[in-house]
C-alpha cells in the first residue's frame, strides 16, 4: 500500500478540513481512519451538521398533499370499497333476504304474485311445468280452464289464493281465450 493518500483523496481531505469536517488520514498499517483534533471540534461539527439538516428540511412544506388531493383519494378509496366489497356482499347476503321479504310482505299496489314466486311455489310440488299442467288438466282435453287451474294451484306449496290464481291465469293465457295450453 502507498503511504500517502491518492491525489483526489488529498483534495477531499483539504476541502473537509476547510469546512471543519473530520478528515481522513493514513493509519499505521496503511488503513484510513477518521481524524479529529479533539472532542470539542467533533461536537461543533455535529451541531453544524444538525443545523444544516434542519435548514434543508422545511417542515412547513412537508404537507405536500392538499385537501383536494386528500379528498380525491378518500372518495376513490370509498368507491373502490363499494365496488369490490359492499356490492358483492349485498348481492350475496342482501338479495335473498329482499326476495324473502317481498314474498312475506306483498305490496298492495303491486301484483299479487310474481312469475318468480309462481315458479318457486310450483317447483315445491312439481319438478317440471309439464307435470304441473298434466295434474291441472283433469279431463285430459289438452286445455285447463280457470277452475282446473285454480284447483291445481291449490296443491302448490304454499297454495295460491284466488286472487293470485286469477292474476297468474290471466298472465299465462297469452291469447286471452280463457284456456291454458301446455305451451302457454
């Protein structure tokens, strides 16, 4: 190893010494060590360094996120929460409850029975709609009038009321001839 610092090392050491920073010097076995005259110089250097850092850091400007930006992030985060968490949770947990509520508490102004509710009640007793029609058509003429339909609808679970049966019969009778065919 060389006994002197390289040329660039000497310049750096001179610059550090000029501003009062600890400098490097060649050690006993060719190693570099920090060199400081005394503890007082080291403490003053540390105090100057801390003051320089404080002057470089402006704590008033650390709040770079304005209220508008913060508000946009909050609104965006809440929107993502609604889309990714709340809506799927409502679809899974809320919709069956709503369908059950509608069935248990029918509205007066709405229809007496929905197609979904009619199919659900019919499905409790019959697996296929053709089986339900065959059971309703007592005289086996291929048609079911309202009396046959109403008697067959009373076998549904839960059974249809007269108002619900009339509403369903009129809705299913596509050609309004007061007779239901299997296709209807």
